[in-house]
């Protein structure tokens, strides 16, 4: 199932080029669950939500082309990201002296994960608003894991049991000397979308192809089969430091091909297992 959020925070199920409005179902399930739910309420209640959706026969429908897609997760407790998880990307960054930082460890086991501010999160229709245009602002397309159940010290062998689904993400990056999380937490610098594909539709997240085009030119084209820490290991690793809650998202890392974008550019992220999202780049304040 492909679950989206659209327009003014409504919930929908995407069926080809149609969005079925299931807001009343999601709201009803969340209301019955009460206020004790930890994390994002809609994701925490995902099993009940999907069951209720399948049992309902008719919905108000909208053309997908006419809705404004928001982040499919409304209230994650945290955005977790892997900084160095493809060897080819590590090599390209090491070879570019304008962006490499010799003081940061290159191995993910030493570098660890990092957090992006929740306020950076946007959906594809909201676009990216570049700040500091005199500096380099890069795209980094990634597979994103959406956590479905709370867990700490999750064993790698059971890690996928904690997954609600998957989405595409853009971990936008301002280059410079500041702390990584500071530069990557600018408003709109965490794009998530186009929707959440439930975990049953992607049985092997470590074999997913995805790509990114900018103005029609392919910049990144990779597979999660090349991850240094696969999805299971990332979940286990992250949960050894944090309690992961429903709705938390894990950006799994960007492959090679990272490069600058400028106001007026249009990015197109695509994944056969998920779908595609178009994201416009503009200048902050414009």
C-alpha cells in the first residue's frame, strides 16, 4: 500500500494516478488509540489503518497530478541519517578538496549516525529553499526507512520487524566548516516522499535501485546492495544509541554523484519499488 499526506495534511492511498482520501479512517483509528501513543500516531497505528482502509469500499478521489504532496510522516520524533555509507561516495568526497573535511572519520563505524532537525522535513511539493547561495548546496538522494514499532537495542536479525515502510529522501547539504547536523538541518533540507510504501511491498530493502536527475540529467544512479551498513544493520546500530519510535525516519546514506544545485533547478528522484517525486529548488525568501 502507498500512503501519502497531501494538501492541508489529509491522508490518502495512491492507486496509480488517483489519490483516495482516507483521512476520516486515519483520524478515527488514531482517536481510538488515545493519547498514550508514542511517536507519530498514524504510523504507530499503521496495521489498524491499513486494515480499515481495505474494509472500506468507496472514497472521495483526486487526480494525483492535482494534489500537493507533503511528507508522508507528519510527526517523527527524530530524523536519523547515515553520513558515509557508500564507498564510491566516500571516495568522491575525499577527492574533492572543496568539500572534504579531513577531521571527520570516513568509516561509518567511527563516524556514527547524525540527526537532522525535524523542522527541516518537507514533502516533495514544498520544494527546497536554498540558503547561503554563495556556498555550495548539494543534493543527496537516499532510500529512507520509516520505523513502525518502538525499539531499543534491536537485534539485526529482527530489525525488519520494526519497519513500517520506505520512502525516497533528499538529504540536502550545505558545505562548509560547521558541524554536519547544523549544515544539514536548514529548513527544507530533509525532503521525504513521495509517499510511504508499506514494508510488505519491499521484502528486501538491501536490493533497491534508485536514481536522481537534475534538469533531466542523471546525477545519481545506485542500488542499496552497495550499502556498507545495510538496512538491518543501520536499524540495529541506531537503536543501540536511541530508542526508535514509530514514525522515526532513517536516511540510509547517499551514493556517488553528489553535486550542487541552484535556484531554478528541478530534481527528479525515482525508484521502481516506490515511485518518483519531483522537487523544485528555489532561493530562500524568494
